[in-house]
């Protein structure tokens, strides 16, 4: 079952996680954030039967051991994943990759700006808040 208020971030940079948590706390909505530092941990979690599927998944393209696009393919094969909104959340997102990633099910591209205010604004728009 998909939980639209559950956001998942797959990103190996703990500073990005902290910035994301601050931005989420500024949005007046009951949101829950799960953080995975690599794809393997996310795959392990969502590979278990009965876990809540997220409403949104934010994936960094530059993950250790497995790139973000490869991670997405693996996640989509899991029955418990239940087709969340996929957001590529990365420092740079090559334009050449957009078409490939959209064909893989990516809904949104969000480049890291370094500004918490910009992130809050982007998240509110994305979440319809």
C-alpha cells in the first residue's frame, strides 16, 4: 500500500539528508522521511513483504557502487515498491539523460541548489502543499 506522505531519499551525502530534513520540517504537512545512504539498503528495506511503499522517492544519480538509474531499475522490480513518484535529485542532471530517465519512469528532475528556501519552495510545489 502506497503512503503518499512517506518520502524516501536515496543519497550518500549526509549533508543533503540534513538539508532535506530541514526543508521537510518547514512544510505544514504530516510528512515522514526515510533515508538510505545507498541503493543496497533501500533494496533490502523494500524487498521485505508488507512495508509501506513511498509516495515519492528522491534518488541521487551519483550513488556509490550502483548509479541512480541502475538503482531505479532494481527498485521497480520489487513488488512492495508500488510505483511511487520518482524524482531525480542530483547536483547535475545531464540533459542527455532526461529522455532515458523519463522512459524509465522518472517523473521529476530536481537539481540541488544549495538553498533551503528554494528546496522548500520546490517541495511544496511537488507535493501540492
